């Protein structure tokens, strides 16, 4: 059963740029789908249409069988974690406080929010006793990305959208973060849509890989095994 379904989705920006064209995509519950392709082929635009940061020009997007345009945007985004390349942590807040903001926003008590933040930091491999009281600038790039993932998971959303989440770290750290995330994903069973321009990352991580071509068209959508067989 599809968790996310795009039907005939297109996006033409105000200046006439066709970013996405007639896109059909069905993503199953608990599936990790990678959108891959050259820069400018419409991957980020697609991701932003799923969480309604951008409105499609044509077509429909459903999450859990419900048209996203009929859903309250605040409620919709609560069900969707969003991780971007340059995770924007609050620089003057300690790491634990950064992760606590989301549960606090949703009305949890301070004690519950703290407990939840500590649990999430452990999940992403950051010992809260060691790192919780540090500030973002006192962490490495890889560690900051992990905090970003922890914060995206804070509302326990069924869907995670990730735009080049490992793009800003060096290659060795990147592979480690990919592996760690895959392990976490197997444990949590989230539905994940991950954008990258790195085909190795796509093949390594995707249950299925959607290859975009220039002009926002879908060239292929298949399992890594099927793609490599061709
Ligand atoms: P990708 O994520 O694959 O790099 P994007 O979705 O960011 O691609 O962009 C797709 C196309 O849309 C590109 O040609 C880009 O220049 C264009 N584009 C992106 N955002 C805007 C915008 N706000 N206004 C006009 N064109 C845009
Ligand atoms: P990662 O592999 O997670 O990216 P690094 O190899 O970059 O980590 O960093 C190694 C260690 O150095 C980490 O434990 C991190 O906490 C520490 N570190 C990195 N940058 C800073 C900094 N600006 N201030 C204090 N400690 C730092």
C-alpha cells in the first residue's frame, strides 16, 4: 500500500522554468526511496512539494491516501520530518535544547521533552551526557547532521524527507552516516524519501531508486539490483 503517491505532478516556476514534469511515483509504507540525478533536475522541488513548501502546478500528491492540499499544513508537517544539507541548529542553544524544541512546540512538558531528546540523541549515536550540553559549533559536521536527524525524528513522524543529508561531510564520515542511518531506518521503519546527486549513495541506500533526467522527468524507477543488471 502506498504511503506517498504522486500522480501527474508538475511544477513550472513563475519564470517559466519547468522543474518537474508529469511525475508519477508511488512509495510504499516503510520504504526508502532515493531520488537521484544531476543538479537542477527537480529533485529538491519534488521533495518540497511533498511537504507543501512548494505547490505543484499540476497533479496530485497523496500521503496515506489523503490529498495533501486538503490537509492542514501544520498537521501535515508534523507527520513529516525534514532534513537538509546544512542543518540549521539554533547556535545559542545547547544540543539537548535544540532537539527539545520540537516536543516543547507540541506541548510536551519540559521533563518529557528532555527525556525524549536524550533518547533521540542516543538513537543517532550521540551520547547525551557527553554532547547534550555542548553548543552546535562545538560539534563536528557529521555530529551536527546527526543532531539534525534527531530533531527531525522528534515528533515521531511516519515520513522522513532528506535533501542531501550527508552532502556536507567528508567521504569517510559520509559512508559511516549512511550505514548508521540504514541501521536506524531498519529499526524505526519510517517511510523515507532521500535526495542525492551521488549515484553510489543511491544504490547503497535505496530500496528503490528514482533516476531523474534533466527537465524534471523520471528516467527509471527500480531496485538497485535491477538498475545494476542493465
Ligand atoms: P535539484 O534538486 O535536482 O538540483 P531543483 O528542484 O532544485 O533541482 O531545481 C529544478 C529546476 O528548477 C532548476 O532548473 C532550478 O534552477 C529551478 N528552480 C528551483 N527553484 C526555483 C525557483 N524558486 N524559481 C525558479 N526556478 C527555480
Ligand atoms: P565526525 O566523524 O563525527 O565528523 P570529527 O572526526 O570531525 O567527527 O570530529 C572528531 C571529534 O572532534 C568529535 O568528538 C568532535 O566532538 C570533536 N570536535 C570537532 N570539532 C570540534 C570543535 N569545534 N570543538 C570541539 N570539539 C570538536
